[in-house]
C-alpha cells in the first residue's frame, strides 16, 4: 500500500473521511442538529455519497432534508478559506431560504478556532448575504434567484443553486447568467427536490447526459431518521410495492411504517416530497394524456441502448434486419440552439417497435441529410415528415437531394398535423402505449409522455417548461404506419 493510501485509510479510520477537505469539514465545522445542539459535521449517507461521486458539474435530485445544502455549503466554505482568490456564490429560491443558508455559513466561521479567525480568516465585511476575507482575497455570497444582479460581473469559482425547481420569474435566464460566470475548472451544483414534471430543473435533469452534468439521486431512505419504531409491529402483511422496496433496497419494518404514515398524511405529494425514484417523483401538472402506469411499465422494461452516436444525438436500440421494413416519423424544428429540438423516431413497420431515435438541433438541410443517412441504414425506411412550418424546408431539401422514399398524402409530400388529425394521433399513441408499453425504448420519449397533458381549452401538449418533440415524432411515425397499412391499430 502506498503512503498516500495509508494516510487515506488512517484518515477514514479516525474520521470516516476519504479526502483532506472532508477531514477539515469534520474537524473544524459545526452545525445545529435536529435537537438544536451544536455538533461537528459528520457526513450522513447522502452527503458521503455525494462527496465520493461529485465532479465539477453536478445536479442533485433528492428527497427532503437530506443535508445536501449544508454539505455543499461546508465544502465550498472550506474551499473559500483555503484557496486564496476564491469567489463562492450560493443562490436560494427565496429570501428566507437565503438567510437560512447564510446562518449555516456564519455558524461555520463563528465556531472556528479563535486563532484562525484572528489570522488569515479575519473578515472585513459580514452581513446577512456576504462574508469577505481580505487577507485571502476570497469571498462568500448568498443571493436569491430573483436578484437580477446575482453573479453579474463576477468570476464565480463555486456556484450552488439551491431548490432550482422552485425558482420564480425567469429561472432559465437566471441560471444561464450564473453559469456563464463559472470558469471551466469551477464547481457547479444544481440541487432541488422535484416540483412537477416541467420547468428548468426538470429539463436540466432530463438532459444531464448531454450537458455533461453528473446526476445524483438521493431517495428518502438515505435519511436514517425516517423510521417509525412504534408502528413497525403492525406493517405485516406488506403491499406489493412495499415488498418490492424491501427486496430492492432493503427497507426495514420501521421504514415501511414511516412510509405508510407519511403517504397517508401527504397523499399524492408524498412521491414528490419524499422521492423513491427519479421518474415518478416528477409529478405531472394537469391531467396526463397517457396512462402513467403504462409509462412506468415501459420505463421498467426499457433496455439500455445498443449504441449512442453523434455526441448523444442518435440512440440505437435495435439494428436493422434485412427482412424487415421501417418507418421514420419526423418532427422538424428551426435548427437554432434554443427552442424545440428536431426529432426522428425509427419504428419497425410490422410490429411498431421503437428501434432508434435522432434528437438534436438541426437546420432543415442538416436534418434532411441526417434523415437520408438514417433511412438508408434502415433498409430505405419510409420518411414521414411533418410538413407544417419548418417541415417544408426539410422536404424541399430531401427532394433537392433526389431522395424519393417520402410519405405523401393528398398529393403533397409529408404529413399534416392539424387540429383535426392531432387528437387521433395522440390517442393512437396512448392506446398502443397502454396495450404494449414494451414497444417504447427511449427514456426521453417516456419522460415527455409524463409531461404531455390535457389543457383547459381542450387541446393537449407539453407542460410548461417541457418538450414534446419525441412524442410528436412518434405519433407521426405511428400515423404514417397506420396510413400505409390501412389500419389504425396493431
């Protein structure tokens, strides 16, 4: 064993910490526990797991009271006082939360050894939002998401955005402005309990792989205090979902008893406030068009992709087979880096099984070239391109390239999605998903299904802050399949 490994092992033996940073946290920082006592910060399960797996870019989805805000504050506080020239900014969703976070940070400093506070860690300024260490040229700030000047003009080395799902006003703009202030070697933590299947945090979580953010999910049973000793002798027999949790994650009777009481008290909100998985915790706002149980069954049955190509924009689950025919449904977009994505869904013409998914920002010409390549890969698959809006440009580029495997209806290239055709398209997908959820492989598609809701005006579409590109591309593929087969059902 190397000297470094021996030191790490000894440190872990003494303090339970793997790194010098966590050793300092456990040695010198103090927090208020739930019994109002002042105690050293000893890492709980969620904090320790985050410490082991965090990177420079992190997004944390969690149940309530996991201690992540406290640990991130401690981690960033230690970096601020040990690395000269460090700027740390924590952003809360409201004024009260910002003040509570700063109380935690102020308590860290107040309970440091006096020799440290009188030396390099002397403060020149300390108020309800700011702590400045002039001898280190370091600073610690706490702001609210509603502050339009938060982070403006700064270089932020440590950024923690707390409860992002509850940010008001224009959260996407606020988050973009703050992240722009963080250099490549800076640290970012986006953290929140879920708050509906939509909004900026939901989108960040869904697209974390594409943005190179490390996902961290901490369910409620990571908090050891979520137990009911008194009710534990009354939990048997278990319900099927309780049996699944016992087998899958090893819940005790005390935890099952706590879960029952919690769910009886919070009812439908329990799955959101005390998350058990990173899918069902995002509760859809409004009435979901698709059967949620079917979506969950599809998620459970979905295999991992066979291949992911083109920087994550092309996902393949089933390679083409020589004897099979395929259809590609296409929902085009404008091609800019903002706004909707273009999406193409490849399905087996006979079975309707989803085989591949193309998803990204493409100009009409770029998309046309990608579609030709994808169609040729899947045995000259029929391209069913929505001709609305940007679809005209895609179809024109396909014809200009001499490609002819294009769906036509009414003497025109492409599929027309209208107020007349859209309801039937959506209901067709809903029916197939309900009967055969195993046909759908894409986690992105299924996540969009969860946020596809009925609106008060009688229409349907993605919830605020969400996308429906994959849903619409799949409905177009299935509509094209039904049209060429002369049947609306499997």
